[in-house]
């Protein structure tokens, strides 16, 4: 069989007929493929030969909260929380036994008639434990507890709400007891002109030092005048002032308190004279008693000032 036999028609896998010019076309395809490969290789080479920039590596992404922690938060002086004497566990230092019993209740119990059926205001009520015991033990008609610390007032409100849920409807205590957040010292003395008589008894127990350190002589004197104005005729102010010795230990609570401490001229031993003066108006003062079985710093005389 000769070479001419190879001129017969042949079929590839795609049933395409070869014409004899296939070698030439294949060469062109190979040349085209090589050109494309060269271009691709050149592009790859250019990419890999890009200059390397020496950049500082970025830290991993973090939440804003985490970044604040890394940057450092401003230091907070824990003592700043208690510039008003608003200690969270204040009553723990005045417990007489395992059941809650503030030792001042023993002194107040010597004159239960002062509270029975009366409307009371407790200034600086803290978390409300003593206020609740007074209202319950002495059968007060009503009691309002006031404190400058919102958190302590919230605790007191939670306690009284719990007692109300347990109490029978219609009975006096605890439905007659409520707690409010506020500053007893007014922004301006002119507001005293709109005060009205609304309480039979006002309690101000171990609060004068904190009013004094935060609002100076003028603030405490204004508070005394406001107490007088809020009492009905014959009403009683039950006062437990702290001695001036205790002021010094707290003057470091803040720079403002230090300044106020250094400016004080109205001393606790002058309180009685001021309260009985014409500037306030109380008619007389009686000593109710002094708590026993407690730390020396808490043995403070409790006084009764009577409005004529």
C-alpha cells in the first residue's frame, strides 16, 4: 500500500474532516498558546515583583469597650460615692442583735405617743430599715422617707413593695409608708416662702454632719428653717446631731468637702441655740436619751425640739 493511501478522508473525535493543512494550523495554535502563556507568566512575574512596603502590622480589631479598657479608664475614687454619708451597709454597724433592731429604737420607744397616729418625715432615710421599723412599731399614720441617694431609695422602695405584697389590704402599715429621692437642701432660700405645714414629726438622725459638709453653714441653717416650716403647730423635730470631731475624719472625701470643712463656723454645740432663736422659732428642747450598747461614735444624744 503506497503513501497515497493516506489521502483518504479520516475523522477525528468531533467528526471533523482533515484537509491536509492541519500541521500548519496546529503550528499556529501552538504559537498562539505560547504567546498567551508568556503574557500570563509576565503578568504573574510583575505581580510577584511588586515592591514590599515595610508597614507596622495592625492590631486585631477589638470592640470599643475593649479598646477603652486598654486605653485605661479614669480612676474613680470609691470614697466619692459616699460624700453624703450614703453608705450601702450603714445599718450593719447599728444592729443590736441578729434580727434587725436599730438601737435608737430603744430611745424612741420611751415616747411612743410622739409617733402613734402621726404623719412623719424621715430625712436621710438611707435604705429605709429604720423608717420602716418606726412606722410599724409605733403605728404611725404615715411616713415619708427622703434620701439624696437614688440607689438607696430604690432599695427602700423594693423593701416596702415586698411588704405590701405580703400585707392584707386595708391595714395601715406598710401601705402608709413611701420613699422618695431628693435633696432636702433647697437651691435658694426664697423657696422657703412656699413651704407648708404637713408633718407632725420630722426625724433627722445622724444627718446634720453630711448636710454641713456638703452645703456649709448656710445649707444646714436653711434645712433647720425648712424643718420648722414643714411642722404643724405642736410638731416635733427629733434630732440626732453628730459631734464636730467626726467631721474631720470625712473631710478627705473630696476637695470640695475639705474646703467646706475649713469654712465651717456654725458648730454642733451651737445648733440648739440657733433652733430656739427667732431665726427658726422652736419653743423648747428636751433630751430624749442616748443609745446604749453601741460603738462610742454612735452614742449621740437624741433631742426633741417642739414647735409652739
